C-alpha cells in the first residue's frame, strides 16, 4: 500500500511540474536577462572582475552578486555611489589572482605547450 501511495504522489508531483515547469522556466529566464543587463552595465562602465571581487569583499557578497549590485546602481543612476564604494574597496581589499581575461591567450598557449 505504501508503494502505491508513493507512486501516486510521484505521478501527481510530475504532473504538477509539467504544468508549472514552463512558467517557472520563463520566470528564471526573465531574472537571468535582468542580471545580464546589470552585469553588462557594470563592465560597460569600465569595471573589471578584480573590482567586482573587491566590491564583493567590501559588501560581503560574491563577485557575481557585486557585479549585479554594481550594475543595478548604474542602471538606477547611482553610479556615484558605486564609484565611492569601489574607491573604498580598492583601499581595503585585494584580488585573489593577478590574471584577467586579457591573459587568456597566454594561458591557453602555455597549457597547449605544457
């Protein structure tokens, strides 16, 4: 009997997911698009990953969330506050790596020859 209940429960959940799945997926896509706009605004304003890492440490969040938060400030017209936070973060924190995206060709060449 418990096996039958489990099957029914699983089938009911599967049906509910099939109905809600597209809506949930669409909501996730909309959220991802908003994040893309914020991240793009962050980089378009001249900030880089190292600055995102420093801001993340300053704001106690991940570098990804710092890019989103910083980009949101830019999009809301609060770039002044982002610049202030970036200056403070630069004085207090460092980056975990000295590499940036411009080093990717050199690194790729190194690993090809290693």
